[in-house]
């Protein structure tokens, strides 16, 4: 059963400008520790696109959850990772209740075509 859907679109140059202004502070707000490790393995010219895709994906997931960022979840509580084939998947680490999102499955699609990055999330019940 579908519980929620969310989508978000981000201009990559906007994220690049913010990254140039705030550098590591911006990265630490948006990315989880695991995502930061992935980011540092990339070349600097890939940072903007990587961050834009994560930003869009996290916004899409929060919209699908119906809670939004800042109302129970921070950007860094949501990790957007990839399996061995590159398929994105979501891990949520809720600081106050680690099992809060255990009964849902989050389906995620992320795409980019410079200067745009887009993400679409669908949440279904596991039961």
C-alpha cells in the first residue's frame, strides 16, 4: 500500500554557489557521515552534483513521509546510499526513535542533467 509520494528538483549551480560560500559547514548539515565518506572519494568538480542529488532526494523523502525537514528529521538523519548496482536506497537514523521508520519501504529514483537534479520517492507499507 502506498503511504506517501514526494518529489524535489534542484538547480545544481545553486548548490555549487552555496558550497563555495559555506564549504564544509554546508556539507556537515546536508550529509550523513557515510555520505561524507563517499563525497571525499570524488573529485571536487563532482561535489555540486553529488550534493544536489542528495539534497533533492532527502527533500523528496521528507515530503513522502509528510513531515518535512526540520520537523522531526534533519538532513543528516537521512542517508542516500547506493547498492552494488548503483540503485539508490534510503537509510533513516531517527535520533530519538531508531525504529520509527521500520515498517515502511522507501523507493527512490534520482536523476540529473546539468543544471538540474531531480528525485522522486514513494513510501509503501512493509505489512
